[in-house]
C-alpha cells in the first residue's frame, strides 16, 4: 500500500489502512517514545496516545513535508504532554552530577554503539533527558523547547549543557567513549 493510499484510507477510517500506517511507523516511533520514557510501559503508553492523535488529526496533514515527520512531531508532543501530565518532567535534578567539562571533538561513535548511547541517555534525569532529546536529536530550538515545556529559553540551554556534561561522564564511566566530546551533533545520527 502506498503512503498516499494509506492516508486516503485513514481519512475514511479504513481499519486496514490504519493498521498499515501503525505497522509501518510504530517501530520507529516507539524508539522516539523510548528515549523520553522512564520505562518500556511508559513508552508504549506514549506511542498509543500518539497514534490515537495521528488517527484523529490525520485530516490536518497537508502534504507539506514528509508524512513521517508529521507523525514524529505528533509523537514528540505526545511524549512531552505525557511527561507533564504525569509530572515526570518536574522531578528534581541533582546538580552535583552536572559539572562542566572542557571537551574536544575526537571521533563520532559508531552506529553499533548507538543503542549503548541511547541507554546512557535514558539514565539522565527526566528534565535533562527531555531537553537533550528535543534539542540534539529532534532538532528543536531552545525557544521551541521552552514553549513546549513551559520553561525559560535560558533554562532549556542550561539543562542541555548540564545534560551533555552528565551524558559525557556516563559515557566515559561506562567506557563507551574514552575522551570527552565537544559537540553532540552526532546524536542526531542515532535518529536515522
């Protein structure tokens, strides 16, 4: 079934088209949810809520940009709303773990290490993990993140800086990397 046929079927509430859409995009979207979630169950709840929104809002897709990107944006916003609703974003953060490190770019972790890096990201406090995911992986600006999370833009920036430092410490401690990194732009590659 082509993407256009799936969209047309979903617009008519066709169960076969809806199942095809879910089967085609849910594995990738589950990985998005997993990066934000505290547990597999939370990720699955986020995914289900997200796809309900996809099905109920599909008429708003205007064929401008990629359909997968449209779905991803809904899923990301669903994850943020889930965290807010369950007050998981507001958990306290231990600033003692957020020491600032002087870092230099060396090498990019291989794709084989991607799963290990994602697992290390999941060890971050919810606020750090959320901002890191939104900025470094999903590509939102600090202003957009601030608006989404109801925080100041400067808070998003400082959470991101602290998240990078903490992630770097975890990666070094777990011997996934041996030297500090300057730029976490390579995290976006884990999203592909």
